[in-house]
C-alpha cells in the first residue's frame, strides 16, 4: 500500500512546522565560529584535537587542481568486500571476505592476487573448525584461511563480519606492501574503526579486542602496516567516504550547543562556500586527533588506552591525523587520514593534500586506485548467492531464512548487527 496524495501533503505540512524554525544561515555561521574558536585546540579533559600547522579553511578551483594531477607517479588502492554474515540452520554463523589491491597504472598480476578469510562462529562444542594456517589457490595468486571466531552469546554476526573484513584487509596490505612504490590508499579509515568502537559499545565486545588473540592480532597488523611503510618511506593514507564519527560534535555540543548530528554535518557547514554556484573544493588544515576512538592507538604522551605499550616507532608516529574535503558539486564530505609519522613533514603533508584534492576533483569521488580496488574486492549479489549455496552444500544445511527472504526473495542478505 502506498501513501495517498493527501497523506503526502499532510507529512509535508508536518515538516514545515520543523523547517520554519530552522535557519540554515544560523547553522553555517555557528559552524564557522566553532571552527575558528574551538578547534585550535579542542579540549576535552586535555587536548584531543589540534592543527598540525596553522588552523585554516582553504579553497581551490576543482578544474585547476584536477589538471595538476597527482604528485605521486604510481598509486595503489586496497579494499575488502564480504558476503555479509550468514546464519545457518545448524547454528553456524559465518562471513567470507576477500581483499584486493589495485594500482594506477594498472598491474594485472597484482590485481589478480587475493587474500580470502572465512570466519566461523558456533556455540556447539562438537563442531571442529580446522585452522590449517594460510593455504594457496588460483596458481598461488590467492591466499586463504578459515578462522574460528571467539564464542559470544550475542553479536555473533558483528564478530564474524569484523574479523573476516579486517583480517583480510590487513593481511593483504602487509603481504603486498612491497608492491607499493609511491603511495597506498586504503578504502576507508587508516585503523580498524569498526573494531575500536567496540570499546565504547559493549563490555563483552571490548573484552574481545583487548584479550582475544584473533582480534589483538588484527589490531597489531594495522600498527605493523604503519611501521612497514614508515620504514620504507612510502606514505600510507585512508580515504573515508562515509564518516559517521560524532566525537568532535559531541565535544563541541558541551561548549556551543552544536546542532549537528555528526562530524560530517559540522564540517559540511563549516566548509560550505557562501556562493551556491561555486565549484571550488574547500578543505581544512590537517589535525592531530585523539578525540573518541582516534586516541586508542596513539603512542607516547597520549598512550594509556587499552592498546598502549612499547612500539617500534615513537614520538607520536602512530597518531591519527586527518583533513576534511567538501565537494560542493556533489555536496559530499570526505575525510583523509594518515599517521603523524608522515604528516609531521610539511612537504609530505602538502603532497598528500594535493593528491587527495586532485583525485576528488577528477573522479568526483574517491581516488581512482580506490575505485579500482573496490571493483576488484566487491562480491556481487550473484556471487554471494553462489557462495551461500556452495556453503550450504558443504555443511549439508541451509541458511536460516527470515521474513525478509520471503518478502524480498533470495537477494535479501544478512546484515551486521
């Protein structure tokens, strides 16, 4: 049953009661004032955010920066895709992830390489999950492994999804690191934010990533990845397309009564050009960040979190830094992350900034290397169906159907909790 026109009109009337009380210009001015007055630095029981250099908002014509091209001769992107967590009638919950790396210019041999991880959760003591370590397939172009997820009483889908995704991504990045000559761009955050958020989400999940080897090993992988690239002098960044962080706005709310639902909404207001016809990309300075989960993997004077300890690199090298880009052509916000080990150097910081701006201007979205990696790692809907059928046959069982399967057909797939 659809909404009748009379219902649409009624809902629009309800919305007008809200919109009449909201002045977008006030929000823009408040965001600009909050940016200028509270981010240099931002305090919350100490400094949690501060500019790497002078606090600033800048703009560059999209067409001009696109014509400049990237300052990096070769670029590599990395991404991982999953079939989404699936529950079977025999009680098993599993997910499968494959990670791939792409390069610009293309390297077909590299593009063929995959790291595949299957994670399995079961509360049945009689079920054996044989982890024989890494094995190879596809003429040794594919590395694959099956892992048993730590037993939990809830969040089973969340656990198997995160373990498969982040293990595949981090292992593939480490395995193929030497193929990267100039720049590696991760599709998503620099660190496994989805795991780190467990510290704030639930004590049972927090215990997993602090105590269970399956997850502590994943986090160590990302720290070793930073070390590997610092040792080689090759920059490493994360390109975040959909940032959902609320850490900055929650801190600002106590100081300004900020109305923004999340950090992306705040930066969109702070960076929005006053000229609606502008096609200039606007962007912030780089920030050193310990706000929210960003501080969990920081070292040196900012250590003390659950993942602190002796590290190969010191002087804040692991600390997360970022800057934000606003593209008015698409009305989209992007967050670019990098370890402080790279952004502390002004020349490297400038090159990373120019690369990200040029890529967004040219692609109207993520850098080309990231887009190519996304295409390689993505598991299609048909591929997910085929994999589930093969797994059902191997288990001699069926995946547990829900009402959405009946309503939407076999295309419906389980989603993380």
